[in-house]
C-alpha cells in the first residue's frame, strides 16, 4: 500500500506530461503532423516567392505597368499577403487544434484572412472583365491603356467591396448579438453557424463571381470564333478574286473572253468575270 501511495504522484505527473504532449501534437499523430508541417511550409514558400517575383518584375520593368497588368499586380499583392500572414498563423492552429494568440489577434487575423481571400476572387473577376473589354471593345480599350487612374480606382474598389462583405460582420457580430459563441482556444467567425448570412455571403463571394467569369470567358470565346470566321471568309473571297484575275490574264482566259465577246459583247462590258450563262438570260 505504501508503495502504491508513493507511485501515485509519479503516475499523475506522467499522465499530465502525456496530456501536454498530446495537446502539442493536436489532432494528428507525430508522423502526420511533421508531414503536414513540411507541406504547408513548402506551400508558404512557393506562395510568397512566386508572388514576390511578380511584384519585383512590376517594380523593375516599367513596360509592364499597363492597365491590365495593374489588376494582376493587385491579385499578386493579395496572394502574397495570404502566404506571408494568413497561412503561417493557420498552420499551428490546424496542427495543434488550439488558437494560442488571444481573441483580439484572432479577430484581426479573421478580418485580414477573409479580406485577402475575397479580394483574390474579386480580382479574378476584374481580370476576366478586363479581358472581355480588350476583345469586345478593342479600339476603346487600347485608347484607355494609359489611364492608370481608372485602373487604380478599380483596384481600390475591389479591396473596399471585399472588406465590406465580411469585415463589419467579423468585428461587430458579438456586439450586435450581445454574446460571443467562440470558446477559449478557438478562432472562427461569430457567424460561422448562421446559415442565412453564410448563404448570402457565399452567393456574393463565390456563385456570382463564378457566373461572371463564366460569362466573360464564354463571350470572349464566341467573339474570337466570330472574328475567325469573318477573317476566313474574307481570305477565301480575296483568294477567289485573285484566282479569277490570274485566270483572266492567262491564255485560256483570253480565249474565253474572245469567245464570250463573239456571243454577247454587251454582257462582257457589264459583267466581264461572269460565265456564259449570263448570255442566255
């Protein structure tokens, strides 16, 4: 009995140490935790380096500073910040299953995370719209290529709309409802279980942009198909006309003209390239 009483504190402290180790590993085993950590680290490096190169190219090469490239720059900025700020904070949270940075920083992280992800979606819509204008209204579009103020205004509007979609709700939801439903050690938006808000926001963030991008790209495809058909028709018409002119200049063409002149000289003056069937009409 004495030995069991002496062993109890050791067993309790061992159990406590084991619980702390399990909490450190979180919801995954040691192997999966290390594997996921490495994959996420690779994702962070690829995201940051890739978008940093885009930003560097835009700064160094002044010829890239056209209106359409400004929208690509805006997309690169949002994706760069996702890789540099949002994902690094999400990695320990998803691996350990516990948010360790406090509620205030959680709210800041959520605002920036939702802002950047939404702005990325809106930037893709803006780029598709810009491509749509470049194809369907080519003359007007080329005339406005030097108007960088208009491009910057569209970029700012993307960020404003992206913030207004989720930012005010993340900041003020608990004050409007009078309570916070987020337990300690967790970090997610207060409206996470409000499906009315989620359906409305998802429609504005995903479904409407998806339909818009689909419409713009389908219109571009159909417009290019129409232009290609017109160019082919013109090419065939010019090629046919050139063939007829070459035929008229050849010896066979001279013989044909002389023969038609004998049969219907009046028709030859009016329609020199038509066939003999016009003589009988």
